[in-house]
């Protein structure tokens, strides 16, 4: 049994782990105190990964600017 963490993504992961461990949606709904419809939603809906873009460093910006200045514009 996986503990509930109050975060939408962590809840979905916990629901899927319990479901794959053999628990029924009704039991999972009682465990997390949510509706059975919500449990079925998270079982059948893919969980999206968080993608965070990294910052571009000053060195990388200078490299891009230099590259842009060196390349001639094609017409």
C-alpha cells in the first residue's frame, strides 16, 4: 500500500501503484477518501511528466550571438 501525498501527480502515481498491486478501485477510493470515478480516471489517464526548461547561461548566449553574426543571411 502506498501512502497518499497531497499532490495531484503523486496521487495519480500512488493510485496506479496500488491498482497494479491488486487493489480494486473501490478499495483505493476508500483509502484516499476520493470518489471511485476519480480513481478510474487516474487509472486510465496517462500521467504527464513535468518538463522544466533550464536557463541559458551567459556563455551560451554569447556563443549563439557569435554564431548568428558569423552566418551570412541567405536570400
